[in-house]
């Protein structure tokens, strides 16, 4: 898998360990780039005697932390005097006030000779459906890439601003010596549109599954056993979903001769669970069959706080008249 990231990412990797001598005012930052990160709040710093407001971020993907300076407003404060508190630019300070700690944001970052890494813009990031899940991506495009004497189809996906390139695997065709690209994956790619959310499973840089993203379902795991599919016994499980309906999901795999070879990662996750457990799962419907994509314990729902006990009030007795 080939990953393309923003050029500032390498800089951020070492930021947490460096104390750069930055001056938080005056100079206009150079044209910057956008990064996707988790907002972790604000702070203050004093650099060369000038107080400044900072924004704390955790870069999505790398997990590296960064602290970006918000330039001070030149028009505030008395000239020639150092301000006692940060005076961040109003448009940036107002944008930061709208954010919630833990929220995913898109931040504009610039490098300035005087200020170092500075914040140029910041807004809440509108994630595509499934983008925040491990297997969720955004489909960008396909393109042809020569590989030896063959031309292979490559697939460009993105997640939180980073781009990922996968290739379509090949297999033996019907004719002797014929090599073809996986027909199931090629058919799936033909149905996708640019910017659509997809669920992906890959082996290294090779796609195994790509299909339109569907939100996970919650349910209660029932009986785990096998179901006969086209003459093969396929591992399966019953799950009671919303509305009391029970569905049967099948563990995917590959038919090799007379043997059905299951996907060991999905089968392994299913084996970890006990009947009666609350589960969350992703699945894909193919005709009358429902194939399991991923399964695990259902996220725990935070309990609602107990209502505060009512305060008892006692009436003061009237004093007898003198």
C-alpha cells in the first residue's frame, strides 16, 4: 500500500520533542497546507517574552501531537509594550471557540520565518460515512499502471486527507496461461463513484474486498454453527437484530476444490464471542445470503446519570406574637 501524505507531516513528527524559538506576532505566515487532526484544546506559551495562544492537535494517522501558535493581532495593545496576555487574531480565536475537545478538525498550517509553525485556519472536519472506522475509506479514482508486460488497475482511496493506493489482484483466467484481474473486484469498482464511502479489506497493497460502505448493526449473538452453501459447510452465526428479527450471517472464504477455506480473521473474531453477547457487526448482502465482514463486542453505552435527589425543605414555624 502506497501512502501519500502532506509535506508538513514529517515536520510534525518531531515537534513534540523540539522547543523552537518562535516569536508569536508581526510576520505574515507563508501559504500553508491543510492537515486533519483531533482537537485537544488550547494553551499558552511565552516565546521571547511575548505571550501567545496555542492550539493542541493530534494528527490523524500518525498520532503525533503538535502545538501550533496563533499569531497575535497587530492592532491590539500599546506599541512598544509587551502584552500581559495573548492577543490572538479574532477570526482564529472565534473559530477555536466553536470547537469541542476530541473533535476532528481541518487545520491550515503555515511555516513562517518569524513564527515557525502557525495556525492559519481551523474548522470542524466533515467526515464521510465510515471514514472514522478502521475499514472505511473514500473512493477517489482508478488508473492504469504498467507492471512488467501487463497493465494493472490501481485504486486511489483517501482517509482524513491522506491518500492510499491499492492494486487489483490477478488470477488465472479460463484460457490456458491467461491472467486476468479479479472479476469480482473489477465489477465492484465499476459501480463506485468519486467521493463515495467504501468498506475495504486488503492484504498488503492488494485489495481483497471493496464495496459501498454500510453502517454497522448491533444485535445479540445466538447459535454459532455451520450452514450448507452450494454443497459446502460454511461457518455461520445467528444474530438477533433490531425488531427481534434473527438473521444468519456467513463467514466468508474461498472455495478450493471440495474444501471451503474460511477467512481466518473473521472466523477468529467470531470465536472470541459467546452466545448471548451484545455485538456490533458489518455485513454484505449477496442475493439471499448475508456475508459477515467484521464482528466484535458492541460499544458500551454510557449510563445516564442518576437524577439528583430532591432537597427537602422545612417550613419555618411562625413565631408567636408578642
